[in-house]
C-alpha cells in the first residue's frame, strides 16, 4: 500500500495534465463547432419554411405549391 507521505517524496513519472487533456479539448472544440453549425442550419431551415408559408399564402397554399412542384400538375 502506498502512503501519501511516501508519494510526496518520490518523483512523479506521470505525464502532465496538459498533454493528457489535449485530446479532450480537441473533442470539445469539434463538438462545439458541429453544434453551432447544426444550429445555424436549423435556423436557416425554419426561416425558409416561414418564407414559404408567407409566399404560398398559408399552409394549404404551401402544400399545393409543393405538390405541384413534385408531381408537375
């Protein structure tokens, strides 16, 4: 068993915490970028849907315009 008094006197052979946490920091930065970009894409989609609702004359007008665009009627 290792006592705390012995651990203070022995030199540490472990890596510094900075190098060990670099991978975690990179993962957090990548995740943050993905979440921010997904938020922008979601907001863009909502604004496009709102624009379509306004231009199409409401939900029924948007639906009929979408169906005519898909089926060519």
